[in-house]
C-alpha cells in the first residue's frame, strides 16, 4: 500500500502499531489480521492473491508487515555502477517481489521487453517512457505507472530517479 495523502495507523493482531503518512509504503502479507485508525486518507493498493515466502508462516509482531523505507533499510541500497536497490519482499522465485530502486541518469536507445508486469511509484526524479509506436509519457515524482508484461519500451532518464516497484508475473 502506498499512502497518497492523509495519515493512518495500522495495528496488527499483536498490537504492533505503525503510523503512516503521505509518501509512506507498507506491505501486508496475506493472512495478517490488522485494522486501521485513520483520518482522511487516500491509498493506492496493489493486491496479490498468491505467493508468500515460506519463512513467513509463523508471523510475529516483528514481521507481520513490512514498512518500506525510501532509501532502504538503515538508509542503504545495494548495487554496483549507477543502479542500487533493496528487495523488501520476494515470493515464487521473485516473480512476485517489491522493493525500492534508484539509478543515476541514463540514456539509451535500447528497447526493453520485460517478461513480467511492473508497477512503479516514482519517489524522486523523472523518466520518459517511449513505446515502440513512438508515444512518449513523462513520469515524475508522485506518479504511478504500470508497465505490462511484454510491452516494448525505451527508458529515457536524464536525471537521478528513485522508485518503489512491485513486479508480478501471472504465469
């Protein structure tokens, strides 16, 4: 879940509470019992019906849900060269995964054709996505975009960018 505006507190079955505000993201795995304390709130939800890591079978208050940090845990993302990321969640061999990713400016004429669907929430920076018909879409901080599996596109990124991502593949 990504909080668009407003604020809320999520409370799990163990009594763990976490205050969330605009710009915060959280992953609540299937089977977790929780409720909301909220004022005016707008959220963007992504719901998956299958897949969870085996090691989450015995949930405790410490791991009943995952709060995403925009700079990664302890402010650190891993990677080499111009891209860095942290995967907060993965299941089904990473065919269902979510995390945060950042990259330095990068321009390429190469087309991408992913074998998965990706939902992106841009946190900082911007990118122009160009489909194989030449249609251009500027995506910038605050925007959410879905790139369907098999879509051919170019990624024109003239500046640093950071995003939350969710990858899912129904195969």
